[in-house]
């Protein structure tokens, strides 16, 4: 199965060094080729995940809509460079921009990784997740301490920020206290630039998604009461 083309990584590397509208216009063919590469991979990933996640199977995801936009939002940014220098393939049962937990593949030279979870949930979803972790802490611990999880995601649960204290709605003495401080819950497995171009790495990415599935299911149950 084809993975990321070396030319896609080279395009992102060159874009980082030449982040301007003029340069991208001159290299539009390279951009279109890179995007096509990612879209083809996304299609294959969707098909494979559908074999073990019925939520994805019935979501009718469109590969082109699972890719993040290259344009940066400059409305409140101090950095005025117009383009992102990475791509995400976001495989979310409710669409790329929904609040649901998801699987993802991050493509960036010298910083590729695969995982699943939620990065920056909205306040209500964050509260719901914290409640589910506190009330089902034994299940949570079982998921994140499973041998396959620890081996695949040695950094464990990553957060997108952390409170200094447990939120007021929760018991500060809870066994789950450290997780209740988190503002996000996601996993990461690093993939080298060489690996990301090898066909065999497709199975590694799918393996990462399979390992992340219990986490994704847990989070979506909290957010949506998914069954």
C-alpha cells in the first residue's frame, strides 16, 4: 500500500523555507500533487478503519474532506506566514471539524506521528470527558495501561494544556486527579521520514489506529453517549 511520497515531504520542507503566496503559486503543481498523495492515502485509511470501527464504516467519509487546509488563520496571529507547513489526515466519524474523538496521521518533515483522541475539546465536552474518566476510572486505567497501548504510545496520554488544580466540579482527592487536570487527551506514535515513505508503514499506521480505538470509543461515549 502506498504511503507518503518523498516529493510530498520535500514540498513541505521547501514551503517552510519559502512561506509566501508567490512561492506557492509558482509551485502549485507540487502542491496539487502532494494533496493528491494525501487524499489517496486517506481513502485507503478510511477503507481499512471501516473494517474494525463501525462508526467510521457508516460515516461515509470523503477523503478530500479529511485533510486539513494549508491556509493559516491569520486573524489573530502574530506570525503572518500564510501557510501551514504540515498536513493532518483527520478521520473523525462526524467530520473533520466535529467535537468527536478521532484518529489522525500528522505529516511534517522530521515530525510525523500517528494517534487518536481529542486535542482541544470545548468546555462542555471537556467536562463530560472528565466526568467519564472519574466515574469509570478503572476502565480508563485498563485502556491506557494495556501492554499494546504502552508499547505503541510510550508517551501515554498527551494533553493540550493542564490545570494546576483539579477543577472545582471534581474531587481533588480523586484517583483520577492528574487526568482531571488535563485539557486534552490524545496519543502519539512517532514515524520517521524514511518510514512514512515505505509501503509497510501502512500496517503500522493501521496498528496505531487499532490500538487507539478503545481510547477513541471511551472519549466518544463521554461526549455523545456512543454505544
